[in-house]
C-alpha cells in the first residue's frame, strides 16, 4: 500500500537560486557591522562579553564572522547556480 496518493511521491518544483543585490547588501552590511563592533571592542581592551543568552562571546569571533559574511556576499550567483545544479536529485 503506497503512502502517497496515486502511488508515487510528488516531485518538488525546481526553484531558481536567488540572491539579489538587496540580500547581498544586507549580508555585507551585517558583516561590516560585526567587524566594526569587534574591532571597537578590541580597541577598548574587551576580549570577551556575553550575548542575550548570557553565553560567552569572544570579540575575535565577531571579526571572523563579519569576514565570513562579507565573503558570502561576494560569491557570484553563477557559482551558486552551478552548485545547485550539481546537487543530487
């Protein structure tokens, strides 16, 4: 007895990869803010702090996460589409 109606699993529609310039600017802006905040805290001599969950956050992790965010914003859409086409179906 098949689980799906009609005896076959329905196929999901193909979605185009979209990472518009607005999304890129948001990701890059957040990355730049994190780098600036991390460098500001390092300049004050504060090497760690707590987040809103009271978990320790190291200032250098702000800088590293900001760099990763900016690098993600710089990835061309054609590379993302190429990876999406190679994923197993």
